[in-house]
């Protein structure tokens, strides 16, 4: 790397910071429910499958909304959608803490999912437009690390508040906190602002004709393969993040504190992997090999966690290593998707591809909730490993650029 690429312009730093705060908010609230499942099951008198259904509704609306958000990002500008999404997700999550009974959680989860739907198409479109290509891998890495910090803090904050004040206060406090951060971003929106009539979309119209339509993007084989990549890895992620706390407690002899720490360590390992993976992504063209290697390693580690009969602390260590292996793949994954996006269609491509993340997160909670209801906690880690193995093939296919 030469001196010019090593220097980060102040405008890019501000943009990366603002986008990182938004991504932190998304992930901070996505894991707010996981440590509360035991309390919520006792208080509301519902099964783990029913609680998994709340997450499924959240990710259903997030996934469907994400495709629409991708279209709107290219048309109206990413910053407008991003700010609205932060405020909507925060207020809807806070309202979940006031729900008088289980049924009210479902429409509120739908609203929170719609708020969550804007993040990836908006965040990654903003970074793609406002950060130089030579620094884009590290910019994507910073974006992911901010989300990982949200994931790491979420179960700790949620459990700490709930232990003292109850699960309702935990959801209310975390949701209101995110809404306040949304207002701060609104004041600092200059760092996020992109003009949909300028940049890549305008260049595409001038040099290559109109940007691809949504249906043209949807028909690209590389986009569909990337969608499958995200779907499979998301199924695995939902098992580890949302159900490993219960699984470790009921099947591995871990205390609630140790099991909650496992999720936090997974996110710390993920952040460390992303930091290293971002630097590697800016120095290689073989992004598919990095993704394939990391996925294969994470699959093997998850299977070891499921099969080894060892002290729970060892299993927690394996879970943290799964996070590191997955983190290594993430910047290369996002660069692969960015390379698949035709000029003027960045939002559409990220919207379609990342909707696979939400659909996987919709299916995963139902599957893992059934496993726990049938007292099969070790199967949670097997269920997390198998999709990672299948995703290796999709990472190989995504290496090709669209014609």
C-alpha cells in the first residue's frame, strides 16, 4: 500500500463512523431478545418455538423490506432510509417492552423488522459511493466490526438490565437508547448523504445506458448464488447467536453467565477476524478462497463443539473460534458482492443479496426452537455447522463477475 492509500480523508472517516453507528444499532437490537427467552417463556407462558416465531416475524419483514429498500436506495438516496430505519427499529423495540401479552409482540416485531430492513442496502451503498476502492475492504470491515460490537454488547446489556429490572425494562431501555442514537445521526446526516442522481448511477446512464432494473438484477446468476450464500450462513448465525445461550445451559452444563459470555466472545472473535480479514481483502483478488477457507474452518469448529464431551469452558472457546473464522470471511464476502453489482444498481444488489440473510434468520429460529423444545441442545451446533459447509460451494460460485 502506498502513502496515498494509507491516508484516510476526513470525509471518509466521518462517513465510516456514522455508518458504523447505524450498523451498531441494528445488531444491538437484533440480539436483545436472546438472553430474555427464559424469562419471557416463564412470564408469558409460551414455548421456545413461539419465541422463535417472534424472531421469525422480525426477519420476515426485514427480508421482504430489504428488497424494497434496495430499490428505494437507488432512487431516493440511502441516507433518508437509513435514518428512518434506525428510529423505527428503536421505537418498535422499546414498545415490545410494554406488550401486555404475547400476541402484541408479533406486530411490533414486524415494525422492528421493517426498520432493520434498510441497513445493509443503505449502509453498503453509502460506503460504496463515498469510500475510495483502495480502502473499501477495510471500510466494509469497520462496518462489520461496528455491528459485531453491537452483537457482543447486546446480550450482556440485555441480561444485566433484565436480571435487575426485568425483561420488559431491558427491551424498553435498549430500544430508547437506539432511538436517541438515531436522533444524533439525524443531526450529523451530512456524513451519510448521497445524491442518487450523481455518482455511479449517473455515470452508468451517461456511459453505458440506463442502470439495470430490479428484475434484471434478480435474474443474474451471481446475485442469486450470493443470495443463497447469505441464506445459509444466516441460518447458522441465528442458531449460535439466539439459541446457544439456552443450548449451552441445558446441554453442556454452562451457567447462564458463562453461556451469555459465549455469545459475547463469539462476537469479539468475529470482530478480530473481520479486522484481519479487512486488511487481507484489500491485498488480494482471491476473495472467494478466503471466504471458502473461513466457512470450512467454522463448520469444523461448530461440529467439534457439538460432539466433544468437554468442560463447558472449552465449548465456549470453540464458539469464540467459530466467530473468528466467520469474521475472516466477511470483508471478502462484501467485496465479492460489490464486484457483482453493476453501476447504478448497488442498492438493488445489496438489497436482494442481504434479504437472504433475513430469510435465513427467519427459518433458523423456528428450526433451533424445535430442537430445544425436544431437548436436543447439542443438535443446535450441528444445525449451525451444516449450512456453513454448504455455503462453501456458493462462495466458489460468487467469484465470477456478471457479464
